[in-house]
């Protein structure tokens, strides 16, 4: 239960919203729920729904809509490559295909060492700097723009070696 695991944080989040708009706390609560495991468990999803007096379907819709929320476990680093149209015009599809080939996985899969999950996402607001991706990790989020497969594999090697995000 979120309120038992993070009592202070939950209290602070609740204090930001008037009781009649408490449902707006859903996003910070999801962020909190995701902190430990890197994804929102079904139990956490139901817990949040109960806390805010909304349905678990409503909470699940938010998780499904935003690329920063996840309902499944992944590798330590989520590499989210934008393949939306402007990026596709700058070679994002080819970049993604070659990157996955180098990593020996398909889009959506995780490398056998559990370090890298590659995901395909929509616009990340770096359209003129494709190929680009963001990495979500326990260290936060970092953008990597104007990337090549070689540069990305160097980054992957660094992540595997140091276990830390490079910004
Ligand atoms: S279309 Fe890829 S960042 Fe905007």
C-alpha cells in the first residue's frame, strides 16, 4: 500500500489538491508507485484508484497514455526511440532496426543481461535532432540526440560497465 510505504510523500501530494479535485493527484501517485519497481503493479494501480475514489480503469488509461508510466517490468534502462513521422524522415526507423539488430533483441524486448529495453515511442519534442531517444532509468531521464548506432552502442557499453546513466 502506497500510503504505508511512502506516508510522508503521499501526505505531501494530497496536501497539494483540494478534496473536490483529489483525483488530480493520480499522476504524482503513479510516479511514486513506479519508483521502486520501475513500473506500476496491478496492486498499486488498484490502491491508487481506491485512494482517489476513481476506477482502476481510469488509472490504467493514464498509465497507458503516457510514455513515462509503465505497467510491465523492463530492463534497468528503458531506451525510448522516437519513430514518429518527423524522426522517421530523418532515418529513425532504420536506426531502430539496426540498433535492435546490434543488441540482439526486437522492439519491446530486454537484453538478456536485463540492462536495456528498447521501446518505440511517439514525439519526444526533439524532432530536428533525430535519430533521438530518451533513457528512463533509476537516475532519471536523459535525452540523446543526433545519435548513430555506433554512438548508441558506445553508450550501452558505458551503461553496462558503470551501471550509471550518462548525460
Ligand atoms: S517526431 Fe520524433 S521527437 Fe518529434
